[in-house]
C-alpha cells in the first residue's frame, strides 16, 4: 500500500512497515514518543523483539513520512479471539514537529483501511488516561471507551497473610495456552494480558472438589544476577464469576501466585480492567495494591 494524504501544505505519505528500513521504523517510533507521558524509546533489538512477543505484524503496521522524513508509526497485530478476528493498535507515535498536522489521523485511517482489507471484526487499543487529544482522535474514528485500566503494585512484605487458608481447591500447573481454552477466560481484556503475550509465563488452573475448573492465573517471576527472586508480574488472575464462591477462588489463586506475601519483592499487575475484572480489581485493592499508571481501553466494531 502507499497512501498520500495532504495535511495543510505538506504531504503525508503512508507506507507499510515492510517497505521501510529498520532505521526508518525505529526513528519513527523513538521520535514519535518524545515528550510523551512515559518513556517508550527503544533500541532496535527491543523494538524487533516486540513483534513476535505480542503478535505484531510488520505488514499490518504503517509508517508516515513527510518530505521523506519518518514522521510517525502505528504497530498493529491480529489475533482470532474466541472466533472473532481482532486487531490491536500497539502504539501510535507521531514526532513532535509533525503533531497537529494530520499525521496521526492519516496513520489511523490507513490502519483502519488495512483492518477492513483483512476482514477484522473488532479493533482494540489503549490510551494513556488524560491524553485527551489522542482519545478525541480515536473517538472521531469510531472507537469507544469500554473500560478504565490500572497498573497495580505492592512492594515488600506484609505483616501477615491477607487471606485465610482456603480448603477444597486443587491446583495444577498448566501452559498459558491451556488457560485460553477455559470458558471463562478473559479474552476481551487488554491485548498484552492475553496468554499469547505471555507464552513464557507460569500458569495454574484451579479446580473444585468435583474436578471442575473454577479459576486460573498466569504470571512471570524475575530474578537478579544472583538468582534472588525480586518481582512477580501478574498477567491475569480470574475466577468463574458465575460461582458464589468466586471471591474465595480468587483469594486461593492469589495465594498460589504470591504465597503468603512474606517475600520482600515487587508485585505488579498489568493493565487490569476496573469493570471487566471488577472482582480481581477489588480483591487486589483490598489487600493494599495501589495504582501507578492509568489507561483507557477503547474498542471499535468494524463494519
């Protein structure tokens, strides 16, 4: 594809990432996130690792040029989630000197055109809460805010275990892909919390006394150079919400993930929806997890 869109007196040219050099793509990304809410700049190795790790597609990603200079970039990925062909915008970057010149809109329109060509049924993205200009742009193109997201953390030891010892549940280790087959798996949660983005994570599935699967979690542990456990990142932790004992199931799962909270580590929860994962959110906040970053989750139904 090659789109040419005129913004004021300057032409915005859109190319697929596959038609660009590595240096052009990285320049578009890093200059696009200058003066941003958080530091998202990367070296080329980190940038390239994102593509297989998050199912991003170079042929579905687009780069904007103005007068031959990289001016912006959107990286996109596609997954089929419970039968629905779903696309994710994994980052919209526009260089400072090209902002307010129609580059972001041109990139988004090219992205939506690609989605339609590929038969995408649902488009997803996240935006930093408070980035009103970006949110307004997405809304003007048909996206709607469907949830608010929080990154949560809890540092250090707790004086005592926050939950009672739960009896009647059994736990088995699993692969993250197996979690995705559960009927109550939260495939509609943010892209980076999906099992496909956590293939190297540890996973557990919890069952009741009758052997029925009632909950799951998958998470990653990090260690320092001496092999000491320093942090655990929770991707998803969910119970079958149709059950009356869903809260007890969640508590038992969290004890499996974090133990009795006696380790002096950092515990992080990624992109947790306040509504779609309300019970998990409430349970974590009750024991002292606090937010350190906020986003909104936006979806668009494709025609």
